């Protein structure tokens, strides 16, 4: 089976961007089926595993990209992982609950 060399250096998680060159490249990958959207602003090159599995494996990277300068807090700071129910707590610039596949992110206002 031939290996697709264009994907050799692509990370499993690909974040949305406003860069036009990157947008064009990502659109082409979506069209050819080598990239799929698994959450708002979050894409993956992993076409086999469930979105929940991919998000959980890359959780801190995804959170860092979606919520720069957020601080892991509350129970999550002590345990350094989501709760058994999939909740993770971050202190951020606003309060909001965000659902990602397999995880609920609880953003709580507390830093600017």
C-alpha cells in the first residue's frame, strides 16, 4: 500500500486559522478526506478513532490552543485530569461551559 507522503509531518490535531494559505490547504484536505472536523476550530488527521478518544489524548494541547493563557483550576488543578464525568475546570477571562467530544470545559472568569 502506498504511503501518503503529504501527511508525514502533519499532527493529529489541526487547529483552525485565519491564514488564507492554511485555509486553502485545510479545505483541500477536508475535500480529499484526509482531515475531518471533530469540534469547533478543531480538526484531525486521524480518520479511525472516535473524536472523544482523540480529544482526550490531546486535551491539554487543544485547551491551550482554544483558551490561551487559561489556568487549570479548581478540582482539575489538583487531579490534572478531567473528572470521571468528563468535566475540566479552567480560570479564564469569561465564564462559559463548552462541550467538546467527551469533555465539558468549565471556564470561570478570574484572570485578564
